[in-house]
């Protein structure tokens, strides 16, 4: 008896669900189930699966104004229509940039010299645990070689950047 009641309830729910679904139209980014609105706006009917639309929350006016002010303040100057920087300020900026790059170049070259000294032409000194495990030694040598290559690449990049600044 219970199964018959459950079966009848399930059939009624399925029939009600089938009746409850109406035709849905998509109008750009909005959806409607009103045929009159759909015809007036030239919407396209949707076929197939169910649609779930969740309304977003509306931000309060003060948060929107604060966000717009932040975007304006953080926006970089536009090319052509933005503020112009006078020649003295630009020279000062270029001089600062050159000085920073030269400092970075000196640091990279010092690091390179230290790495090459430790590398010892591919035969660095073995450390304690490496005497028992030769693979650790080989891994460390490979890491040193990769570090030397990275440092050489960094030095080359800094030199290119310095040459670019000098050519201005």
C-alpha cells in the first residue's frame, strides 16, 4: 500500500513539473518566460535543459564611488593624452634607472664570481655526506652549473637593458 501511495505521489509530482515548465526566451543576457516581452524584444526561444537564474547583489553607492576613485588614482597616464613629464624629471628617472641597473649588474657579477670559484672548473670540493653518496655530489654540481647559467643570463639581460637606456 505504501508503495502505491509513493508511486502515485511521484507520478503527480512529475506531471506537475511538466506542466509548470513554460517556454523560456533568451533576450541577450536576460531570460523571460513572457511571450509578449519576447516578441517585443525579438528574443530567441530556448530548447532543452532547465535554466537557473540567480540575481546578483547591487553594490551600495559609496562602495562604487570609492572603487571608481581608486581606479582613477591607480590608472597609469595614457599615451598621448596623459600628463607630460618634463625633460629634467625624465633625465632624473633615467639616471636612477641606470644607477639601479648598474648596482644589479655589480651584484650579479659578484655572485657569478663566487659561483665560479665554488664550481672550481666543474670539480667543486666534496662536502661531508657527498663522500658516501656520490649522486648528491653530482646533483649539487648540476645545480651549481644551472645557477651559473642563470646568472650569466641575468648579466646579459642587465647589459641589454643598460644599452637600451644609454641609447635614448
